[in-house]
């Protein structure tokens, strides 16, 4: 599982030029699954994301969590995080989880985030053609890769 986490002042998902989801201060998450991900990895990743201290305190130090800033989360599925560009000019997605398996896992992940955050986690639409807009704060961007965080 890979998650690109960006701190944002606001972010939104548009579908057919209509706002579908919108948040203010918080995280924009781009979420991708590989073929061997499971609910255990989702649990670990959700816990990691909720407990990260990446927002600045009064001294400018990254000491505050999403709880501390009463932030929101916008989670957007992003299978292209598993693109393999090592050969040729067209990305291969053989390592990305099949959509029929990834969709319920994405939904499970968002439910775990909701439970841990104790507030609604906003989403994009799995598999939809979306416009994702964000006003990045910092910018502060992290790439969380389950294979690096919890090697098997």
C-alpha cells in the first residue's frame, strides 16, 4: 500500500465539474494498493497516518497531529501509484491491485480512518475520472509505503 499524504489548507474532488467532496485544513491522501495488500496493512497505515505529527506548532516545529489541528481528511484512490515505468514509454500496472479487490479495501481503509479520527473522512469516487484540487500547505508531502514501513 502506498499513500501520498499532503497537508492542505483545502482540497476538493470534482466530477463532471461538480464538487463531490471538499475539506478545509487537513490531509489530502492519494491511496494505492498493490496485489498483496490486505486489511492488516490498512489498519497499520490508518494508525500511522492518524498519529503522524506533521503540522507546525506555535514555534514552527512539526509537533501537531491531525487531531491537534482538528483537521479533515480527503482520501482519493490512486492506482497509478503502482505504475512501473522501468521499461518502455508506457507505464505498466501489473503490480496494482485489481479494481474488484481494491475497491472494498479502499472502503475498509477509509472506514478505519473514520473510526480512528472519530469524524467523517471524505472520499473521491473509486474508478471515476476526477479532478483533484488542493491548496497545499508548506508544501508538506510524504510518501508512505507499507513495504518500507513494515517489511515482511
